[in-house]
C-alpha cells in the first residue's frame, strides 16, 4: 500500500518536471553544446571579439567546472566562435544556456545581451534559473560571431552546468504569427499619468527585449507593476482582418491597452477559471482584438504585475495572428498541469 | 528528554574531537625537527630574535614533557629554540610547521616573525593543551639552503608542560600558488560587527579563533590589517585569496566590497565553510603603498575564522596559470 502511494507521488513529480521543461517548442539554429574556450579570472576585455583566447583551456559545455578545476570558486569566462548557417524567417532568436551556477553575463560580438543573478557588490545567486536571452536584431553576422559568457561561482558546483538545448534557438510557434511584435519594447517601472494613452511620451523610457524576464534585462529584483509600450504600423495586408494578439506567457498578471483602450486582462483567459490564480504565470495569453480598433499607426501598452521573483513578458511568440492560427497556438500551449488536458499528459509520457 | 540531551552532548564531544584531530597529512617533502633543541625557563621577548645567542642554554629533547627532561614540577614560562635547514626543493610549495601538542599555550617565531599562537597567555590565560599545532609558514620567510631559527614560547599552568608529543616537522605540500603579497600572519581581530578599541587583539591567519583565545565564540567578528603594495603591482589585475572561512564573509579593501561568500547579513544556512575564496579585485581599488583590508565574518557554530589556505594577493596572470596547471580531465576533449 505504502509503495503504491510512493509510486503515485513520484510519477506526479515526474509529470511536474516534464511540464516545466516543455513549455516552448524550440528549434535549434546554432548548437552551442560542446567544446568552449575557458579561463578562470575576470577581465572586461575578454568580452571583446578582438581578444585572442587561443591560449585558453578548453572545456565541455554544459559541465560542472569543478570536474576540470576541483574546488574552484570565483570568476570564469567562456568563449566560443560560431557561424550562422541558416536564419529562420521572422521571429525572435534566443540564446539558451541552461542553468548557470551562480551568476552570468552574456556578450555576443562584444555587446551585452543580458545577465542573470547579481555580481559583487550586489551579489545574488540564480543557479536554479534556466537562462534564456533574446538576441537583439542585427547583432548576428553570417560568420565569425563570438559569444562570451562571464560567470561567477560562489561555491560548490560552478559554470554552465546543465541544459538542453544549449544554443541559438527560435520558438516554432512564431511561424503562426502574421505580424511579429517581439524585440525591443519601451519599459518603465514607474506609474505615470496617462501611461496607457497612445499620445503618452515614452521617449525617456528604457528599452528591453521581449520576450524575456525583466530581471535578466537590467531590472533584477523588481516586483510589482511595470509597463511595456510598443508602437507599430499595421501592414496593409492585415487591414480589416479579424486579428488576435499573442503575448505568450506573462509573470504574473497583465492588462492590455490598445490605442488607449483596455482590451484584455489575465482574468479574461479561458483557462483562468480552470486553474488557480497563482498559476497565472503559466497561462498562455491569446487575446481577441476588437474590430475597428486597429489603426494604420498603433500603440500597445501592457501593464504587468509581478508578485515575486522573476517577472515580465517572458516566453512565447509575441505578435498579431489570424483566428485560425490563434486557435492552433492556444491548443498547442494548453498543457498546464491539472489544466484538464489529459491528452497532453499522455503526449508527454510518450515523449520520454 | 534526558536521553536527547545526552545525544546532543555526545555529538558535541565528537565535534570537538574532530576539531583537534591528530595530523596525518602526507607531505611530498618533510624535514623532521624532532631531536635536541635549546631550552630555557623564564620569558624574554629578546629570545624570539634570530640573532640571539642561545649557546649557553640547556639541551632538551623535543617532543617530551619537560618534567622528564630535568624540570620536574616546573610550571610557568619557557622557551625552545632550534636551527634547521631545508633544501631548495622546498621552495615554491606551501610550507607548514607542525609542533604536535603543546601544554598549555605557545607562540611561535620563525626567523623573528610570529607565525602562530595557540591558547592565550596570562593574564587572560586559556589552555590549548589538546589542540594540534599546525602553522602555515608565510611565503618568503624560509631561507632555502640556509639556516633558519625557530623560537617557541611556551606557558604551562600545571602538571606536565612543554612540546609534549607529536611528529615535529616542516612539511612541504603540493606545489601551491606563489602569492605576490602574502598576508598570512598577524591580523587585528575583534568580535562583533564593528571594530572596537576595547577587546582588540591579534590573531594568526590562517587558524581558527577557538585555539587563539576565543574558545566557544560564535557570531560576528572582524579581521583587519594593512599591507604595502609594491608600486610595480599597482596597475596589475590582482586576485585576493581569503582561504577557507567558517562560515560567511565579506572582504573589503580600502572600503570597497570585493567579494563575499555565504549570507553575512541574513545568516541563512549554507555550507560556505567548505569553500576556498578567490576574489578578483576590481580595478582602481588597490593603491601603491599602504592599503587597508577588512574581513568581516559570521560564524554560525563550531570553529570560526579564516581556517586554512593561502591568504594574500596574487597577480591574475599567475592565478590563471596556477589553475591551468592544476586542471584535471585534460584529455577528455
């Protein structure tokens, strides 16, 4: 009797683990698993592609760096060169690095694209977070790209520890999007008057990449409200169509304004009634856009409220899509545990 | 309940025994110092000096209770001195001096520099008769191939006294990093979070504070000292090695936080006490000439302080080379 109970408990955990990892259907564009250059120590010049690292050691990524340097704690840098054999059409490219113990900062071609955790003097570990960095458009070249990862390890295991895939990927779901809204958005954590209005001046706001946790884009430790703003002109081929808006997954709650009008909230989602409000960060946002609200020039404002830990519009395709594709997207992402989708549970079992 | 308390008590004893274990370290090279040393009862700071003439002193066997060596019933101060040579083969290694067990308190000078102390002398006497003596010898102190003078000041309060037992030796451990600025040795020490003029004392680093007069102390403590940075290194990227610290630490150089391990502020439990600290010093922090360093420590329980390891500054280039040479799994890729 006892063993059976234990069995069910264990399988339950296995399902949870499974769901946590297969939220996004990634396609790998550049596989970065394998041999990287590595050096202990710290030097800002190592971010620059001009710095010659041919004298560095080589180590496997992912791996615990203590397998090579027993007992080593402190700073270490990883470097690798890569070519872009193929670009997907449209959609955002992301760099996945898996779990990094404890803190990392990533540079591509000398440009910092993100950071997870905090370095001294504001040290905090982020060893349990799966690294996911959107790559700004125009940063990658066909050949001779250089990625540099600065890592700080406080103790025990260290380095780019684990993860699959590790590399440059894109979200397969982006193929369903007609008009892509991922990439740079204006961002602020301060409530201001008329912040939802199209005419509001956001020129002095920060710019961050979407989708990504804001904590990895320069706003570590921010909890509470934050505002994203994006202006876009509607392509003429989409005029007059019944369109949907995908915002992917948001941690935790959102309110969406289009051209000054509130058009959707987390509470409007179909899944919202089925599962606990505390699970809102796992709900996939696809909202119906009211007809005739879209103009040739538009302003989209997303107000996000994050209760704790990481926050923001963090995952999934962001953009406009047709009703038909919106249904496919919702269907594909309706895999929340206890969400009523028995089919997806079976699907995940057979993927093992 | 009684049984529970008994278990806790036994666990405590086992823990204390663990702190004071007999050294069974195997060194790649070692030089035994057992044999006849010079000995004199009494006390004088002059006797620490390497050029002091001890030719008129008595000979005494080390290790042995001095009661067995012609001083039955003697309690109080006495000094031991010996000269020894180690070869060039000992250079570029971590050197340790092991003096076994000393009853009750000792203070050790090598070539005139204090390198360690265990227990505390009167008027704040505390014994450390059951603590194993192992002192790290600061780099650059030993004359390889030449003569070195070791002077040990001992205080015995009652019963047997002296350097009583153990394998008395200088051991050379695996080739270690050569520090540019070796900061092993005496540091100012005070308990609490802030430096206070009262209760300020000096401790030898590395070495736990339990064996240096702070038996049973847990909580916040502060190590400070100054050091001189050669002008030639003032523009060189440097790494500060803080050794293995029990439990949590913050290291400040010239009032800039350069590294931390464990949760000094909120004291959440972690096993940071197992880790050796390597902190890259941010550019612009070190100045040519005198620099101030402060190591803030919080000890949760058990032994506390900067326990072991090389402590000091090394230029980053050598630090990188050291780890490159230490690298394992060289051929797996």
